[in-house]
């Protein structure tokens, strides 16, 4: 997949079928839109292009209520490449970009750079300064500039039109994750929810005191985490090896009281010994085993951790 950065050297593509959006998570609803882009592109001999942003626009225009992200930019680009998008045009979204009128955006990006011949977006899509652009404006300009416009509704998990409460959306997935419902979130994402971070040194309790060494991750603040609790999942290393993992996400109430702090993510890799310090890894949440608990003794905690590890082993097949 070819990646164009909007703040880099000016690049022109061939005639294109284009969709525009944050595409946070590249979930099943997004994939239905991109499938329509691909269909039109194949039918008319065009390239498929996704126009997206290097951050969620809400982080700039309303930072106090900006949503947590389901994926970072690198993962988003990987997911788009995996489903066969030809080109992704990444816009650096800042205060200057937020002030660009919708008509200028159409002219600069869709017409001049991407040579759009077909534009496919969500029916309620808005863009440009003060969200002044919409599907109707795209259609008006398209009649003059020579591109067609299709506004489509989001779909349910089976790809069918659905009422609002059944639609696949990034908001619905965030809500499921916040409730710890990672299986249901995976159904809408089309894969387990993944977070990426770097292994750092912890306080050493996992191995020394409990007998279950853990890889502790530093995570970006803007990424959506599931609810505190214990999970079965996978950890993937930079060399591509994948390990079944018992995951603890929370504040370790047996040892510490740290209300309000960002949760700690600790991963016990089953049947693994080695040094992961400083290594970037990917963690995927498969199933929630239980909520976080405070235990009256270390022995009681160790007994429960062993049960969690045994359950993780039962749940996860060989990778």
C-alpha cells in the first residue's frame, strides 16, 4: 500500500475511488464502506484511496471530550493495507487543518491530489471548517468536477443495514471495551482488540514474590483499554512469535491503593523465560476471566493467579 502524507511533498495519484474518515479501529463497519469503494474501483478501473488523519480530529477541535483510540496510526495503516487498499492519504490534523473550508478541502485533496472520480462516505459524514461540508456539498461539487458521490449507512456485524443501536461503530466498540466485554468488541472489530507498548521494569513482585514473572507495558495515554480485570490473550513479539498470556489490567489493590492512576498492564507469558525489557510488543485481549480483586493474603492471590493461568491455558489454542 502506498502512503501519502498530506504535509509532505505534493503527490498526485491516478483516477481514484475515495473514502474519507477517521477509520479508528478499521472495524467491520469501516470494512463494509471500503468494500464498496473497492467494488466501484474495480468496476470503473480506479485506485482505491482512504483519506484519514494522523490523530482523531476531536483531539484538536474538542480535546476535553475526545474519545480514546482503538488503534494508533501505524496499526491503522497496517489494517488498511491488509484489506487491500491501494493508497492511504494521511492528513496532519491540527488547528490550521481544522480551519480549512470544506470547499478548499475538496479542491486541494479530492480533485487536485487524488483525481477523485467516485467518493464514498457515511451518510452523516461532515468535514471542513465548523463541519461545514457534508454529502450534499460533495454531490454539488462532484457534478461540476466530475466525480460521483455515494453516502451509505453503517451496517450491523453481518454487513446489513441496521437501526442505530445495532450498527457497528467505534463508539459502540469503546463502550464494550470499557465494560470489559472483549469478546463482543472483537465481534465488531473483526479481530481481538490490540494494544501496543514497550516492556518496562516493574517493581519485581510478579516473579520474586508471586512466582509469576510479568512483562509490564508502557502504553500511550490516548489508547482505549478494556475495563480493569484479568484476561486471557496473546502477546506478539517483534520477531513475530506469539505467546499465550494471562493479562492483568488494573491497580493491584492487594498491594497498592492508587485510585485515578492509569491502569497497569502486566502480562504473564505461559511457558516462557527470557528478557523482554525495552522490547515493543502487541497484546491482544481474547476473553475476560474475572474482575480485579483485593485479596487478604499473598497466598490467596497466588492461588487465584494459578487458577487464572490454568484457565488461560484451557481457553487459548496453540497460536
